[in-house]
């Protein structure tokens, strides 16, 4: 089974470019402190790289 990534929104996107705000939204994050899980795929990794200064990521190997 594929590994999961647990993503938590930690820092406000106010003052950052619109593409970063849209990336946060595309990840499914609704508000500060919200946590979601995603499959560990290349597109998700790319999105996380773009907003790495706004989120915390932990890997849950299954």
C-alpha cells in the first residue's frame, strides 16, 4: 500500500501570491490548523514543495 502524507496548514497565506493560495485550497486545506491526508505522489509532492513555508508535512508509512 502507498505511503500517506499528513499535511497541516500552519501559516497564513495572506501576503503571498495567488498561486500559493490556490495550491493550499487545492490540497483541501480549509483553515489554519486543518490537517488532511494525501497519497504520496509526485504531483502532491510538487504542490507541497510550492507551499513548504506554509505547511507542516509528516509521512505515515503503511
